[in-house]
C-alpha cells in the first residue's frame, strides 16, 4: 500500500500543477472558425501548438508515447459478495506510425497496458495490441481499405462469463477486415468483410479445479453491403444488409449445447452532416438470429441504432448513442443476450489545452432463454491538460454498477485515477 501511495501522491500533485506550466498561446475563443471532421469531438480538435511533432523515418512519422497512471478501485472483483479494494499502477507505452505519402495511406498502432496491483497481485495483467490500417486509392471514386488486429489480454471481472478463477482468464483475438467504397456521384456502394478469431484461456478455482474455457473459442465472420444516395448536401440515405456467422471450435459446450449461429440484419438509415453542427448516423432495422441448437429460441426483433455528434458551440460537443445488438455468452441455458445501450457524453474545451469530459451510460442485457436481466449504469468524469507538445496530465472518476434479477451478482464500484504522459 505504501508503494501505491508513494506513486499516487506525485501524480495527484502534478495533475494540480499544470496551470503553472506553460500558458496557452491562444484562448479558446479563437477556435470559433475551426471545423471538426465527422466523428470528432472538441477533444479531437487539432492544436498545432500542442501537437507532438513526431520522429521522421523516411516517408513515415513515428509518434511514441508513454503514460503512467495511478488508480484506486474500491471493488476490483465487481462483486458485492466478494468485495475488495486496491491500488493499481498502470504503465501504457505505445507507438503510432503514420505514412506521409501523396497517395494511399498506412497507419500502424502498437502498445501495451501493464497493470500491477498493490495487494491482490493475482489480478496483475498485460494487454498487448498491434493494429494496422491501409488505404488504397484505386481511383478518384474508389477506395479500398485493409485492417488487421492482433491482441491479447485478460477478461474483465465484470464479464458475465467470468468464471471467478484465482486469476482472470487470458484472451487472444486476431482479426482482418477489408472494405471497398465506390462513389461515382450521388450514388455510393460500400462492401465490407470482417473475420475474427477469439480464444479464451482456462482458469483454476481456489479448490484447484480447472474451469474449461475452450468451449468459448470461436471464429466470427461478418459481411455487409451498403447502397445509398445523397439526397442533398449533408444527407445520405442508405440501405444496409449484414450477414454474420459464429462457429465454435467445440461441437458442444460443457453444458451440452451447440453454440453455432447465423444472423441477418437489414437497416434503413441516413448519414448526417448538417452544417457541421449535427453529424452522425441513424438507422432502423430488423435483426434475426438463428441457432443450430433446437434448445435455443431464435431471435427476431427490431433495432434502432444512432450515433450523433452535436457541436452545440465551437467549444462544446454532445454525443448521443442508441444501440441494440446480440452478444455471445456461455451462461447456462442462454443462447446469448440482447443488449440495449443508451449513452450521452459531453466534451468541453475550457482552454485550448484543457478538455473536460463527462458521460453517462445505461445498458440493459436481456438473456435469451432464461429469466435474467441486468441493468448496468456508468458515470464518468475526467479532465486532461496538455502542458506542452510533449507533456500531458489528467485525472478521472468513475461510478457504476450492475442491478440484476439474478441472485448474488449485483455490484457497485467507484474508481479514481490520475495520470501523467510523455510523447514525442
């Protein structure tokens, strides 16, 4: 505990000191004529006077970064029955590589998040990632993209499939996604294909029993095609069809169920960019899931999905999200759960180099085939200050929990954190 307190104290002090570091060269009022790209908030706005310059290597720019965070979690096991608190030191080194070409583009992102607990060292873990995205400019009207992912980590204690082992289950994922977009005029067509493999490691209980997680290993494939028409400037109407399959490595899981399934999603919607004030996508659709096991009930239901960015002023962005999806689970007797998400976030640029962020989300997970429903709520508040091109500070607070009609799985949780980062 003394080690974590020794780490947290200078971080908390440094988070309070940046106002003494370097005065902004311009006030926030000077951004009134700056536009944000679709999918950006004021937090993403480029400020050249605070942007890292990177390291040039031929036709590439390298952006290395390291962040050190101290975190206090009052419920590390996400459980009100087996409750424990602890301090965690989190080290996050990362490297982004961007091409600097006249045509085509390549971005590579790699890094690690290393967690070390003060007392509950069995919760220690590392998350590693390597992502690469390439853009091929085939012609003036046609662009192809290729994206790849490699990752490994540890499953969250808050996962509905957490087996409560002595250590968290190790996870691995590998994915590749290819896409083509053709826009000859007002009409456009977009095709995508994503292939992903997921692996889960076994865990051991306090009694020495090994819990098998191999029955969760699977391959997922999703193909989609979108066709649309620009009705007028800032309003693109579209129709999208997506086909998905999930194939498990094991013919049946430990409960004797076949988990393989296929799904179809048809959506009608619009991409919006109204005077660069309201930007985003809205869609209504129909979702169906067909399961190989006759013991599982198939799913047929409507969907409503939206992600909107509302730039209320040049200094403030609200985001609104509504989403419905079906997620996989190996919870006994359930084929999966339907997840309904409602979330709102606000970003405010108090200074050009100081952004405040707050968010509130509500997620309802309704388990198919069994009488279980979970309500998860999360509130987050954070601030990040850029002292100069190379140094930044931040602090955050999180309050959340789960309320379920299933016995013994409710929890509430609070987390506070402070961090300091260096970048080149």
